[in-house]
């Protein structure tokens, strides 16, 4: 048994020590709070700290909001400077103003001249219309406008449940489009898409073109389409009696435009009516894809009804059309339609794709998947639009180059689409010519959009077409006629008609592409190789001379060929080529208005072009001489020699 521990002896304190001990205890009690007091103090400090942090966060949020407001005001101020000379029509202005918060309308926008609520107090610049009117020019020929791709407003007449509230509002054009897009992007895309099996409306959806000049004048406030041309025509003396817009659903192929909307039948009737009422032949003005539509119309209208045409007879064009003015028309197609259909990408999206590549590990996150999904949605929508298929490159290797010939400076390359497996070098790439690239594209999309593949199968070579027959039933029967193909169809026998080819030059333009190929089950199996760079290669896109959207070969070759090729121009129709060098002005002097630009879109604001156009419709076509500022003649000679070595089927006169 362990011995008991002895407690140490404790001496009893004295009275003085006891008194001092009690005093120390009282002091200690004051210095050291009780457990309950300590807990209360800690909680108090915790709550104080929490509220302090919340207050700091509120102050931080408020500071951020203040900075955001300051930035917004600065942006609007910049916009005010940017748009200070831009005239916006009342209808567009009111729609835009009504869609903004009241505090914006009441403060900043009230000072913006472009949205001035008292237009009578606003002074306009002296434009070509006033200048020519003062020189004695007056309206002579009625004018019909055929707008281009994406430049006509589209409004909803029937929609799915998610978009029913947009009835008769624009799903394309004006700020209403932005509202529809940002409120529900998936819903908006479903309404913009066509049916890949029929090439027409999807079930339960009807989008239709906005009729009249208001459908083609301004896309958004400050963003003109035909707006400036219409204003200058008005200054010359035109009005709604002598000026007509042949608006159409720009998503549709030419064949589907007539089948669904009777578009060419309506256009024929409009031109005949204007001719009958005014006693003068019509001037037909077309921009971009409008040129494809117009050339299709010229052949369609004189083709017998039994052969799918309009039955106007062999002299209809000569009787009714004074001048055809082609503004930046893609006569031999547009190269960027291939990447648009293959991957939903073009040069602009390729530049954004480089940013996507910089995200690195984020590509596997929701952000990366969102980027890929959006491009996939865009790609799938593009594929349903017959208009894009109608602008595929034409002419094959003779126009666009082959494996063994061509040079960037001549507009031809030894490849059209370069494909390499992801993670390998460009030395291992497979080079597609334009013919093999088109065949590859059609075979890839035969199952998803069989209607468009069949309708435009005449675009591809015979071997590719034979392979498609096993996948697309009745391929030959569904192939559309080649109305308006400038390499296969001759011009109308209209010796009294004049043709003017007006386009810009001197701006880098997409011509060929470098692609990466990923696994077939990837979200985007084919992507532009945005890391590829060379002398003329940027973000996987090879560039040549053009107007920023269409290469010079497509803009100018056909017009130069019409002047010398009697098989394509049997009536010796007068053809004038007039080029406009791309000379952008600084923003400080109105460069954003396109006054001297040759850009594909901004040329519609080019004052020299507008002046020439007004001179033509006023009956002074002889005062608009040819002008060439590019190497189009050397390029045309190269293409002519290559076509002679490998001729296409003989042109058919109609």
C-alpha cells in the first residue's frame, strides 16, 4: 500500500496579510471578468466585426457601382461623340429611345444629336443628293432595291411558347432583336433556324421579312444599311412612288424564296407596274447577296414556266430594266461560307477563339463548355440557311487554285482548307483544294441538312456527287437549277441594259483556312487553328485583297470577263467596272460613316459610290466611266487562262 502523501504545512496569515489579500482579490475581480462576462464581450466583438465587414463590403459594392456608372456615362459620352453626325430616322430613333431606362433618356441621350427629338433643329451635311440636284439632275428611272444578306429585318408571325410574346416584333434588326436574344438565347436561335430537312420554316415558327423601305434602311441606330442611299435618293427627288424595296427573307435559298414566298413573281410584278406607271425602265440596285438574287431573277424571269421559270419571254429584261447596279456582289461565291458551315467560325470568331485558347484549363469548365456550345448552336443554325449554301465558292481550281499552282498575291493558293490532327505540326496537314473541301463539307453534312446538300449538289464535282447519292435519296431530282451561275449562264439578250459593277478593294479578306481536327465525338470536331501565323496568315485565316468580306476574284473577275466573252454576253451588254480604294478616315472626322471606305458594308456610305449611283438612276449613266485601282485585270487573265485549260460546261443562253 502506497504511503499517503503529506500535505505541506501552511502558516496562518497575519491580519495585515489577510487584509492585503482581500484587497488584491477585489482588484483581481475587477481585472479578470467572470466567465459569463468574458463570453458576452467576445460575442459583442464578433458581432461588431461582422457588421463592420458587412459595412465595408457595402461600401466596396457602392464604390464599384459608382465606378460602373461613371464608366457607363463615359461610354455614352463616347457614343455621343461617335454618333454626333449620324442621322437616325425617326422610327428607328423612337424604338431605340423607348427601349432604354428613363434616366438615360432624360440625361445623356437628350444631348445626342443623332437622337435629337426635334429633328427640325438639326442641320444635315450637304450630301451627293443635294449636290447633283443643284447641278440639274432629277429622278428619271424608278428604283428597285434588292438588299443583301442579313440586311433585311425579320419579324415574328408565329412562334414557340418561349417567343410568343414577340408576335410581330423583330427577331432580326432594331434593338428589339437584342432584347429577344438576351432574354432567351436558345429560344431566339430556335426561331432563327430553318428546318434542315425542308429548307423552309420549322414547325410552329414563321419569320417573315419586314416590307417597305423601313425593313432595309437601318439595322440598328447608327448602323446604316441602305439608309444613306435612301436619304440621298430622297434629296435628288425620289419618294415612295418611285423607290421600292424588294425585301426578302435572307436566310432562304433563291429557289425556296419563290417556292415559299413567291418572291420572284412579286418582283416581276413590281417592276412591270413601275414601268407601266412611270413609262421608264427600272434601275435595279443590289448589294452583296442581293446580286445572287438578282442574277437568279434575270434568268428565271425569261425561262418558260414549264422549265421552272417566270415565263416573261426572251426580251423581258431588255424591255423593263434600264440598268443593273451590282454593289459588292459575290459573283463567284464567298470562301468564308465553308468555315461558317463546317464549324460556325470565320475570321472574327477565330480572333475570339484565340482568347478561348488562352483560357487553358478553363476549357473543361462551364465557361469553356458555354463558349463551345454557343459556337455549336451558331454552326447548326448556319447550316440550315440556304442563302449561305448559295454563296459557296464557284469555279473550282481554275478560280481558287490547285495543289500545283497559284500564289497568294494573285488571289490563288495551293490550298483552300488545310487540315491537321490536333497536337500535330502543320507539316503533317492534308491540303484540300476548293473542290475537295466542298466535297468534304457536303459529305459531313449530308445527314443533318439533306435538303441543302441536295439543292446545291451541282456545286461539287462529279465524284463527290456520286458518293452522296447513296446517302441522299433522289439527289439529282432535288438539285436546284443553275439560274444565274455567271460561269454557266449567259447574260440576258438585253442590248439596251447597262451593268455597273461597283465594289471596294484594298482591304485584307478571308481566302483560305487552317483547321485542327479533334475526335469525332468532340463538341466541336473541327476548329480553326488560331495559333497559325505567317506573312498573310492570321489566326488560322489566310488573307488576300478584297473588300474585307469578298476576295477580289469573286468581286471583279466576272464583270471583266463579260466585257470580252461573247458566249457569256451574247448581246454585248455594256459592262462598267468601277472600283473604290479602301481609304478609312479617322473617327474624329466621321470615318465611321464610311464616306471613303471600300469595306463590304461601309461602301454603302461611300459618297463617291452614292454619287455614281445617283448619276446612273438620273439617266446619266454615260457620265460614270470605268475605274480600276486593283490588280483585277491580271487576276482575270490568270483565271481566264486556267478556265481555258479546264473548261466548264458551255454557257447556256436564255
